[in-house]
C-alpha cells in the first residue's frame, strides 16, 4: 500500500531550480549571508527528508512484495490444513467403522453365549432323561430317537456356532490386540509428543530468553548508538557554537581595532583642532592687536583728515578697508566658535567611543569566558563519548557471546528436531493451525501498523499544511508591514519635498531682495562716482600728500596681503572641515545602512522567534498527545498484565489437571499390564472348553454305541469349570467395557482441555505482545529526543531573545547618535550657509573703482578744467 509521495519529482526539480535562483540572487548581497546560510540549511533538511521519503517508499514496496509472498504462503498453508482436516475426518470415520464392527462382534458373541446356555440346559435335561431311561417304552424310544436326531442337529448347529464363536473370539482377540497395540502406540506417541512438547517448550523458552536478551542487548546498543549520535551532534553543535564565538570574537577584535584606530584618529584630529584653535586664538589676538593699531592709525588719519579735507577719498577707502577687516574679524570669530563647538563635539565623540571600546572589551571577555566554558563542555562530551564507545565495545562482545550461545542452541534444536521428526505429525497439524492464527494476527498487526502509519502521515501532512499557512500569513503580515513602511517613507519624502519647496520660495524671495539691494547699491555707487569725480580735483591738489601716503598705503597693502594669506589659510581650514564633514556624512550613511541591516536581521529574528514559538506550541501539543497515548498504552498494559496473570493461573490449573490425568493414565497402564494374565486365563479356558467339547463328543458316541452295560448308573463326570469360565469372561468383559467407558470419558476431557488451550491461545494472541512494549520503548525514545529538542529550542529562543534585546539597544543608541549627528550637520550647514551669504554680501558690496585717464579733462563742481594751469593770483 505505497501511497504517492508528498512531493513528486517534477515539483522537487522546480523547487531545486527556485532554490538555485534564490541562492544566485543572494550570493552578491553580504547583508543576507546569515539568511543564505539558514536557507541552505533548510534546503539541505528538505533534500534529506525527500531522500528519506524515497527510501521509505522503496521499503514500503519491498514490504508489499513480501506481504504478497507471505499471503500466497498462507493460502498454501490453509490448503494444507484443509487437506489435513479431511484426512482426520476420514480417519475418524474408519475408527467409527471399526468400533461398529467391534459392537457387532460383541452382539454375536452375546447371541452365541445365549445359544450355549440353552444347549447346556437341554444337555442337562437330556442327561436327566438318560438317567431316568431304564423304564422306557417304545413310544419313548421313538421320542428318544427323535430327540437324538434333534440332538445331532443341535450339536451340528452348536459346532457351527462354536466354530463361529471361536472365529469371533479370534477376531475379537485380534481386534483387542490391535486396539491395545494402537492404544500403546497412542500412549507412546502421546508420551513422546508430551516429551517433545516439553522439550520444544523448554527450547522455545530458552530461545525466547535468548531472543529477549538479544533484543535487550540490541536495544541497549541502539540506545548507546543513539546517545553516541546525540552526543556527537551536541559536540558538533558546540564546535559550531565555538567557531561562531571565535568568529564573533575575531569580528569584535577587528571592530575594537577599528574603534581604536578611529579613537586615535579622533584624538589626533582633536589635537589638530586644538592646535588650530590655539593658532586661531593667536591669530585673533594678533588681528585684534593689528585692529587696534589700525584703529589708532585711522583715528590719527581721521584727525589729519579733519585738519585736511583733501584726504576724504583716502578716509573713505580706509573706512571701507576697516569695514572689510571687521567683516573678516566677524567671520574669523564665527569660525572660532564653530571650531570650539567641533572641539566639544569631538570630545563627546571621544567619550562615546571610549564607552563603546570598554563595552566591546567586556563583550570580548564574556565571549572568552563562554569559549572556555564551551571547551570544558566539549572535553566532558568527549569523555562521555569515549565511555560510550567502551560500553559499545562491551555490548558488542556480549551480543557476540549471546549470538554464539543462540547458534549452539539452534544446533542442538536442529539435532532434536531431526531425532523427533517421526513423531511430529500431530504436532505439525496443531502448529499449522497456530501458524495460521499467528499469520492472521501478524496480518492484523500489519494492517493496524499500516493504518497507524497512514494516520501519522496524514497528521504530518496536516502539520505541514498548517506550517505553510502560518508561513504565508507571516509573509502577508511582513508585506503589509513593508507597505506601511513604504507609505511612511513616501509621506516623509513628501514632507521633505514640501520643506524644500518652501526653502526654495524663501531663497527666491531672498534673491529678489538681494537684487533690490544690488540696485540700490549700484545707485549709491553711481552717486559715489559722481562724488569721486568732484573730489578728483582735490586729489590733484593732494598729489604730493598722496605720494606721501602711498608709502603708508604700501605698508597697508603688505598688511592686507598678510590678511589675505590668513584668509586663504582659513579657506583651507574650511575646506578641510568640509572634507571631514563629508567623511562624517559617509559614516552617517554607513550607520544608516548598518541600521537597516540590523533592522532586517531584527525582523528576521522576530520571524524566527514566531516560527519557533509556533513550533514549540505544536511540540507541546504533540507531547501532550504522546502522554495521553502512553497513558492509554499503560492502562492496556495493566489490563494485559492482569489477564496474563489470570491465564497463567488457568495454565497452572490445567497443568495440575494434566498431571492428575497422567497419574490416572499410569494407573490404567498398570491395570492394562494384567491383560496378559487375563489372556493366559482365556487361553486356558479355551483349552478346557475344547477338552469338554471332546468329552461331549465321546459321550455322544458312547450314547450311540454304548460300551457301558449298566447305563442306569450315575456318571461322575461334572462340568463346573465351564460355568466359572463363562462367569470370568463376563466379568472381564464388564471390566473391559467400564475401562473403555473411562477411556472415552478421558478422551472427552482431553478434547475439552485442548479446546480450552486453543481458546487461551486465541486470548493470548489478542493480548498485546512484545511488539507493544517495543512501540512503547520507541515512543519513550522519541519523547526523550523531543524533550531534548525542546530544551535546545528553548535555549536558542532565549539566546535569540537576548540578541534581539541587544540589537534593540544598539538600534536605539545608533538612532540617538544619528539624530545627534544630523543635528550637528544641520547646525554646521546653517552656519556655513550664513558664512557664505555674508561672504557673497561682502563681494557684492565691494565697489570697483575704475582708473580715470589723466589726459581726459576733469571738471569739478564749478565746471573748471583741472588740466589747465591755475592762473597766478597777484596781489
């Protein structure tokens, strides 16, 4: 009854292709390596289960073939048993015919005895008449002659009857001899059968003991092998766990090294920042000193300008330069503030990195301790494995001894079977019946086991379908969660787009305002140009003073160059800061990617936890069912034990009755031993009978030819022994009849006992045998394995829960760090934007003074040409 496999070959090949495609997709992605490993494990498990299914299907086919062969054998045996029953019935009919023959012979013997008695009575009457024959008349003589004729006829009849009686007695003796011979043969056969049955029982008991011992040893071997396998599996698991821990330790060490390198870099950057800060502080102090000097110079210049109005142009230029310097100072101060904030942030980062390093070091120490504990556990498991291997060797030697003993017993059994082959016909018939019944029982057991297997397979199919439903539901939930996440992301992108559009509008407004300001500034520049044109006349006058001030201007230019150099240095510093900012952005992006990866892993862990939870619930249900089944089996076993005790008591009583019957049989056998004496007596009686018959003949002859002259005298010859012999024969016949009746009663009792024995065998066959005990042991073994698996799963669950908690904490910490970094980044961006706006504003407001040609005629406010020489004023 080999049903179809759960997965057909085409479906399995399709699954294989899907698996290869998924692996090819996942191979490139490093974030899904763990998932890939788990997926490959699941595929390996599925492959193994498919192979096991194939193997079991082949086994089922083989068992079906064996079943067909066995059923054909059973049919042949049933035919043989039917033939044997026919022979038994024919033998019974022959025995009944023989008994009928015996009964007819007995009836004939009774009739012959009656005729003999009547003849003896007539002889007695005739002898009396002979004694009274002295005064006989002619009529009486005629009567005597008639009587003599009658007597002759009667004697002839008597002789015939006697010859018939002799024949019948001979046939009776032959029949009795045959009966006795058959009874002896039967008794001997019964005794030999009993002895053989006892010997067979002993051998069977010994064989069953040896088989039990062998089964025990095999079970112990199986248990030891199972324990060995479990221990080896545990060792492998622990080795894998140690390997994982080592890998994690290496990863942690690498992470620590990276963190240390980052810490060192951060320390170096901090030192650089401090150096730059100090430099900037010194530069700011120098700038402040220079600014004070410039202010003093400006004050002097303003004083001089107040004295001399011709220096207005230079004053304006100086004011512009002062305003520029003020702006530069503001920019530098802002940069200083930014650098100080960065320094504080770097200090915070250093502290966080130190905390991370200390936490990682603690984790490393914990991992090392765990590795040591795992090593100890592995050593213990290795010791246990060695012990188990030693026990296995001992068990194998013991089993070998037991096998040798079993072989010896089998040889002795074969010898005994060869010796008792001639006495096995009756036993063979009963064995055939027993074998047939056992076959029927085996068939029923096989059918029940097949039904159980079918039920279990259906339950497994239901469980697999439920698992698939749960997986699909979880996938639906995951897709719904992903959809929600995508929707949230879309909403976040929309909000960001709205913010950016608002910022764009604000920037456009600011640009428009700046354009307006530019227009006003250009207007002011035009006005200033006009004023410059007016004041150029004054410049010509102040040419000499201008030359004098040129030197001062060159010195100021040198100072300006120094300031520009400082500005370039600050620009480089800003660029470095921007590069660092980019690095930080990269770190943030990596942190985001890692956070997403950890989130995926966290989701995966949650899914696995849910799956494990569902599996745990199922396993608990299975364990509960198994416990209920075990209780049922235990109750059945208890009932079986009680019934077995009752049957054992019945067997004991039957054995006592059999012993009693054997004693009675022995007594009967002893009484049958006296049959020889009785036969001898019968033989003597027959001899005497023949003697008497001869005497009768002689007397008849004497009557015919009388030798004795004095016939009236009494004859002394008497015949009392024949009567006694007849009485003896009757007594012996009565004894024989009573004994045959007793034998029939004993046979009936024996038949009843045999019926009881057959019924007991049927009852015992219905009772749970050693197969039920084996099934119980199998259930116990599976229960132990399931409990072990449950413990392992619960431990893994706890581990995954602790890991998920750690991942949660890490995610929260990374989210906080990300928020802080984003805040810092936004603040820095705002500051940079402000600085850029200020710089742009400064560049926009810087007036470009065009050089005027000296040969072009210049006019002042009054419209006088300045190129012409001034008229000398004379007094």
